[in-house]
C-alpha cells in the first residue's frame, strides 16, 4: 500500500487536505495511507512514506525538499495552491496518482487489471 505525506507550513492545511483525500480514496476504492505533517516534522516521516506532496507556499524550499526526498527514495510533487480550496482534493489525488510508483494507486473495485498486457 502506498503511503502519502502531505506537508505544509504548520500542518493545519495539510491535515484538512489529507482528510478529504482519504475520503476520496475510499470513494474511488483505492487503498492508500494519507498523512499530514508540518515542514518541521518532515525528516522524521520520510523513511515511512512513498510519496511526498508539498504545499505551494513552500515552493521556495522545493529544491531542498526534492534533494531530501531523493535521499530517501521518495517521489515528490508540488501541490498547486488551488488544492486547499473546494474540489482541491481531486486535484491533489490526481497528482498523487500520476507521481506514485506504477500501479500503486489503483482502484480495488476493478474487475480486471488492464495495465499489464
């Protein structure tokens, strides 16, 4: 199962987004763990995650965060600022789906796997 960590400055916005994304994952039948954290706590979480999503307001720190994620073999993406608004969970989830290792964020509701020949 894929573990996604959403990081923002204080952790409040990422907590709300993580909650909405978990509900969306359940509705889509996708088994995933989605957690939230502040940027101060990031280092203590990286060894246990597969994908790191960074809030847009941390854009200036993104190159450093990319290097940190790479050192832990964690995929990373920069969230657009619109994900913290209504409907933003879908944008964030779609970004996570595009960045996750192949086949890691797929629906468990599928009756046939058409991704493998």
